[in-house]
């Protein structure tokens, strides 16, 4: 099972771009990389998922280098409402295997 | 809209009680998971199930058991609750064509064992 390592916390100001990197050195061939956002007293919610290269949706971008041993979640122009915990999850959600989260990154956005 | 429903938002139990936490999903997902979340420790996997009547241990199964008699329902059981099981419990599911790759979480149950 691929383990993930993320920074424990990050600080930013409104309007800045935030990049959170996740290391996953032993990622398996069938594993996807998925990022989740969690607000206090709520369950995590899906942000973005990728397998390789770059993926972009309406809220974030995900950059994955060719070796797939790391990934970077990019949040453009953050606002106060982006203050949350962000989790990187590596695994194959369809494989019927354990999905193990790391400890996540607490992002604090200030005005 | 997809939905994972946990039976209770808040629960208070006594030490030694048998506790049932229920989770129901309406997406016909094959895979269901139970996590607990404690401050500073992130999400830790207790048990998961990839099919009816199938279950697998996660990282911290001690003191817990699970039941999956129907595809839509996954129950977490604390056979004899202890104070160190006070925590937020989160259920999640994934699977099916519409949910591939995404874990859908319930709102969580905050359990206090006194």
C-alpha cells in the first residue's frame, strides 16, 4: 500500500496560488492519486483525481510527474473559504483494497 | 445526488456498552469503509468491505467488528465501548460507474464514551 507524506501545515493569503505537494514513492501501477478537502465537523469531499501528467477542473489542478512518485495540488487564488485540511490519497478505489489516508495538510488562508 | 447517511450525528455511550454505528449508501457501491478521526492523527482505516458479507481489517481493527448483510448498509460495532474509542467516525463508499475513483463520505458520528 502506497504511503503518502505531506506537509503538516501551510499558510497563505487571499488571492495567492497555493501548491501542496504529496510524496508517494511506492505508488503501484494501478494506483490513482486523489485529493480531498475537509472542513471541521464534516466528512472529506473529493477535489480532483489523476493518474499521470496534469488534470484541471473548476477548482484545482493536479500535477503528476512522469515517475508518479509525487503529486502537487494547485489551488489558484485562494480565499478564506479554502481554509481546510487537504488529504492526498493513493490507491485504486475500484480494486477492493484498503484506502489509507495520510495525516493531511492544514491550509490556513488569511486576509 | 449521491448520499452516504450515518445514523447518528452525536452519540453518548457508557463504558462497556455495545455500540452500533450504521451507514447506508444509495449509490449501489461495492466498497464501503469505516474510518475514525482524532485530532492530529488524520483518518485511520478501521475496516472495509468490498462486497456483501465480505470484510477486511484496516490499520486499527482492535476493539471493533463490522457487518455487511446488504450491499447498501455497513455497520460498525463496538463490542464493549471504552473511553479510548471516543472519536469521530466516518463512513465512506466508492464504486459503480458513476462513482469510480471517488470516495463519498457521510457527515460523521461523534461518539463519546463516558
